[in-house]
C-alpha cells in the first residue's frame, strides 16, 4: 500500500461507534458502570467523554469518575505495538511528574484491548483504551502571554529530554518511516497537492517543499535525534489559572493530550512544531517563536545548524497541517469544522512568514530569546 493509499484508508476507516455501543464497550472491556457518554472531536479516531457511576458495589469507589474512551481507526489498529508503546510512554511521563492521563486497565489487566466488530460485510478490529479525563481549558481558548509561551517551550524540551530515558521492548515501533506527520517526511505532501486548488496557496506549498529538500533534508544528519511528542498543538495543551510569586494572575499547564503522533525525530522538530501551533491563535504570530525558543533552549540549547533550520521547519509544519486538513476534508466533509481549525489563520501566517523572509523573522525570534538573558541557562 502506498503512503497516499494508506492515508486515504485511515481517513475512511474512522470508527463510527454510537453512544450506546461506546457505553457497552466500557462496561464489557473495562468492567465499569457508565452513567453517561458524550462524543469528543477527533481527527481520524473516535473519542468519548465517559462518566462512571460509583456504587457501593464498585471495586474502586474512590477512583476517578470521568474518562476518555479512545477507539483507534482500523488502519492504526493494525499496529497495536505502536499504540502500546505510546500508552506506556504516557504512563512513564506521568510517573516523571508530567500532567498526562493515567490508563485504566482492562478486565484482563492490560492497558489496551483489540476489539473485533462484525460490520455486516467484514470483521473490523479496533484498539481501544480508557484514560482518565484531564480537566482544564485548551490553550487555544485564552490570550497566551509571553511567559506562558516560554513555559510551553520549556515543557516541549522537558518532554523530549525525559523521553531519552524511556525504554520499552517495542520502542523501535516509533521509527515510523513514512509517517506523514513526521517533519522529515514533508516531501510526501506532494502526493496530496490535488486537495488544493491551483492557486497561490498551492504555489506556496510547492515553494516550501522545494526549500525543504534543498536546505533541510541535506542537514538531517546534523540534527540530534530524540523521541518527539510531535503534536503539541493549541488543543493538546490544557491550562489552569495560576498566580506568580508577585501575585499576578496567569495560567500554567495542567494537561498534555494526544500522543498518537509520537515518533523518532529531532529536538529541533519539537520546538518548530510547538512554535507553529502557538502561532495559530496569536494576534502577534511572528513574536511567538522567540518566547517558545527561549523556553526550549533553557533546557536544550540548539546548535547553529539546528537554529538555522527552525524557520523552514515551522513553515513546513504549516504546510503539513494545511495540506492534510484539505485532504481529510475531501474524505470527511462532515468533520470540516474540526479539520480546518488551523486553516482559519494558518495560510495567512505562513504567507506572512515567507513574505518577511527567514532573516527578518529570525532576527525577531533570536533577539526575543536573548532578552530572557540568564533564564536561558537555568
């Protein structure tokens, strides 16, 4: 199966469980009594917010009462080892102090379960997981301060640095060679350009792909490898109100969601992806990068070669998000509102970056990062 065929297959095999079936799944696989389920937005999997009834007959009456049921699409479910590794990484990070979900074990004492469903014409299999529900507001819902951007950059670095010590017998499954969301695979976007009209937007994507091939791919062997979360977007980071030592009101990160895009990549990929997504809702998008970069480099200073690639990597992530959203909308038109969140501002931000040029944008980013002074070496 070609990469293009695989992506189309994934979009076409998004699960379609009803609320009733989702409730029955929780009870049969995890042994919990459900009081209510609500669908949650998703890309190509299916998620439900699950409320559990606590009765005196429940084995864990003091446990959590809210969970997220995640049903992986049929294509992803063909790689259960990958899903298992991702799930164990969530538990590993939680044990290390990160605000990630905990996993509910099945009645067979596993953290995942492969469920087969007779659709009438064929038997379809889905990997299902039940995770604790993390409360909080998505960072996309608030006006993000420079301090919070710095903290998010530092969080991205902490994740990658902590995952250096993550071990699992099947960790090699994270080497996802043709995974469309890994930044090194930007040239694969050429397979999806037909999702775009033949206009200025398409020309911009083609321009970035050419630059990526010439200026990034030739430098990949100079980047430092690590495991990336790969999707620290403005809907996958939860926040809660906090007060600083001076009493000023602000926000702090309270939850990290969605590890489905985890793969082996590079430190510089993580910071570029984070910068791009923090730009989406910002009123001053070009200013964002310096604050995120300062936070990231307070733990993991980038090399000169890595720093020189950040601009194009941010542009490239915009391209991945915009092209694949357009492609997914062709296959899931009913999910357009969710799929096109990035496109609302993404095209404008990408064009602005290219119009300003790498040198001008880097001057803003690097000067902002330098302004943090001694904090960068903490």
